[in-house]
């Protein structure tokens, strides 16, 4: 198995929350072929799980069952990837393409299907 940019020893604080939103996130991934999809999350849910956290925001690119950028400093991103890898449908989508997940300061999750880079002739 290829290395992943997340620690299997992460605290997994947000796993239950991401599990709650998994059906919506899967729909965002499926619909992302038509452009960036967004879903508004509730900030109080994150703050209730980890009130000491200062930065819940992240940007993660994922494909082939792993993060393509370094998410080791983001528990929210690590836990989202963990939840996605537990889903057969999400795993199939990640195996077939590259996705970008962004959680902004307004707790809006954006999911974009990234186009494969084409080689120039």
C-alpha cells in the first residue's frame, strides 16, 4: 500500500461528525463532475468536539486512496480522509479521479473533481 500523508494514530476527533455527513459528501463527489459542489456545515458541531482548536480549515487533494498534499497538521482533513476510505463508493471515486476538498472559515465544504493534467505535445 502506498504511503499516506496522515497518521494512523490521529486522535480521530472528527470521525463521527464526518460519518454523519458522509452521504452528503459522497453526493458532492459524484456531482463534482459538473463543477465545484458546496455544502454548509455547522461550526458549533466542530467547536463542540474540539473547543481548543483554532483552525478547522484545510485544503486536501486526494486520489488513489491517499492525500496528495501534506495534511498531517490538520486533524479535520485526516479524519475526513479516514471516513472516505471506509466507504466503498468514495474509494471507487478516489480510485477513478482526483478530488480537492476545502473547508473554509465559514465552514463551507467545497468538493472539486480535478481534471487530469494533460501532457502538452
